[in-house]
């Protein structure tokens, strides 16, 4: 029943997308510096996803066994944690919406997210990462007094990495599908499959260049993935720290490269530019090539990690990543 309701809701969105775009009223305008789209594009993707998430939770509450499993495994059997999650999800979306509208300073955005996450993990201790365990060793590393710092850092890094990864059409949507599909296989909860419905709706219009996620959408999905990854890690015994690292290695590694590059150039590490890996691929080749290469670099390390030790996979990822990067830079000079 919940799936039917979500599908019907997304069909309503599908046939009324122009009305939604007009009423939402926020657009990303092209420029000559770093943006590759040629016409103003609606930033309503995050709004569509936001509405879907709340509707999914409402409809899913009627699926007794699955909803109870979700509450037990991801909200520590506490409905207060669920309401807390939804409240902070709303705050993240509203902040992203205001950022899309007013274009906040990068340092202010970082400070807001830091404070928000600090309060969240103090209100829900089940989100605190207290140890790190690897699949290739039996030793568990206790974070002790660094657990809160490390948890906040993980949230901030991935939310920003996902925001920066959302640079070309389809890329963030396809990556989200890969992430939530894996969440389903690890947890067995159909909630993560239902989330795919609004993602497919977004992908259809994103492919046609009609809507973008905007900061409201990228912060929202980045927060969702961070939240459920930590809950999955803390409450299940079937995923290791290094596997999560491989799941997020491409957006995270590209973000760190850009941070160091910007610091070397004495610019704000959070200031947007066109040095992202996908930008370089598009400049040299084309959109399809960039999308395929990025998708392979995003998904392959995690999949190969089931058969090869994670540290070896990461080593090969670094070699391939920098080999491609050097090749692109050499071609630029020519």
C-alpha cells in the first residue's frame, strides 16, 4: 500500500512538474566560469525529495513489521529519535533552501552544519561512532575521548563531499541509488527500496536538464546517507569501517584533493571551482564519458572490496585516479 501511495504521489509530480518549478521559484543560472548548463535550471529537486521522505515515513508507518524493524534497528527502538531525525532533516532542508536563495558564505555554512550535528548526536547518542573496526584485522580501535569529534567530522566530510560530487546531471542520483540499494542488502529493510522511487523521479527530470538537487537536495541526501550509514555501522554487525570507506571513497577523495589544491592556491577550500574530476573529464571528453568513468570509480572499489582486501583496493584506486588525473592535465597543457 505504501509503495502504491508513493508511486501515485510521484506521478502527480511527474504531470505537474512545470507548476512545481514555477511555484518553487529558485533557479541555478549559468555563468562563464564553472557551470556547464546553458539555461537557468530549477533547484526544486531537493524539495521533491523532501516531500517524498516525509510521505514515505507516514505511509511506511502502516507497514507494521517493516516499520517496527526500522524503528528498532535505526532509531534504537525510540520514537523520539525518529521525530528528532525528521526535525533535523527539516532543518537541513530549510538551511539548504535558504543557501540556494541567498548563497551563504562557505564558513557560515560549515559552522551551521557543525552546530546542527553537534546537537543531534548529543540528543541521540546512538549516532556516536565509538570505535573503528576493519575487515582485515580482529583489532578494534576505541576512539574514547575523540568519538564526538570523529562523528561530527564524518558527517561534515560526507555532506560536503556529496554536495561537491553533485556537479553533473545523473551523477548524484545514480550514486544515491547505489548507496540505498546497499543499505537494503545490509539491513533487509524495504524502506531503502521505497526511497529509490523519488530518486528515479528526480533522475528523469535531471536527465532532461529540467531540475537540479540544489544545496537543499544535496545537503538533505548527504545527511540521510551519513545518518543511516552510522546507524547501520553501530547497530548491525555485518559492515566494517573499511567497506564504508570504499563506499564513499570517490566523492571523499576528490573533495580532499580539491581542498589541498585550493589551500595551495591560497583560496577558501570550500569555494566552488571547475577543478572537480568530472569537470576535467567533460572538458577533455564529454558528458557520457565523465558520467561512466565517475560511476565506475564510485562503485567498483566497494564491489571489488568483497573479493580483495580493502587496503589493496584503495591503493589501486589511488593509482588509477591519479593516473587519469595526470593524463587529463597533460592533455590540457597540449
